[in-house]
C-alpha cells in the first residue's frame, strides 16, 4: 500500500514555511516526507509512503508546518485500512481530527 497523505497549508501572514510528514507506524515517530528545506508558499502538499503495509490496522500520521517567522502547528490524523477481499485497494475511513483552522499560525487541512 502506498497511500497519499495530503494537506492544505495556509499561512495568513503569507510567510514561507516548511512542511514535515511523520508517522508512528513503526512504533515510534519518524519522518516520512518533507520539503527538503526549500521554503514553501500556501498550497496543497502531499507525501506518498510505503510504511502503511497491513490491512485491518489503524495508522497515525502527523504534519508539522513551521513558518520562517517562528510560528508552527502540528496536526495528527488517523486512518484505518480495511481488507475487502481479493486484490482491492484499502478503504480509508474516519479521518481525525476534523478540518479545523488555527488562527494566526499555518493551518493544516487534510
């Protein structure tokens, strides 16, 4: 399985920022994607990861957005893979948390 994790990032001040994707699928939090230290502008960012390899499993991942002004936000999300038989892609369900913007810091929307 190689799900695409995606977020929309908006910095109300228009600052450049860095985005880091992490997961604890291995039992401890590890980086699975980032923007390689090239500051970004507001937009959608995604990460394809192959660490989510089992069906019937709840996986947690998070995204950190840090702007160059020193403000940051970290949001955690989860999804559950479900085996539906045969050679069928997993079904992602119950994203957590809901799409809630955070004022005055970069916001993340899955």
